[in-house]
C-alpha cells in the first residue's frame, strides 16, 4: 500500500526546491523525488518532519491510497 501525497504542492506553496527540502530534512534529493513520485513511503519520523516544515498535519500531506 502506498501513500498519495501533496508534497509537490506544498513545496511550491513554500517556494522550496527539492534540493532545499532534502537539505532541511537531511535526506537526499533522490529521496524527495521518490516520495513525490509515490515510489517510496517515508518513515513516520520523516513524514512528521515534513509536516512540521509545512506547518501541516501529516494527513494533510500524505493520503492513504486504498
């Protein structure tokens, strides 16, 4: 089961590049790309960090694709 996500939308809203977001999260740009494409589900701690950066709930960014 994968998560759909609104990460690109939030990144653009906050004017953050994939590189900058990766730097802030201490992950690679490839990780951000994989999350955005739905090829990789972030760990819970990483999802929480992402949500905090955007001042949003995890559920607002990541949606369960059932």
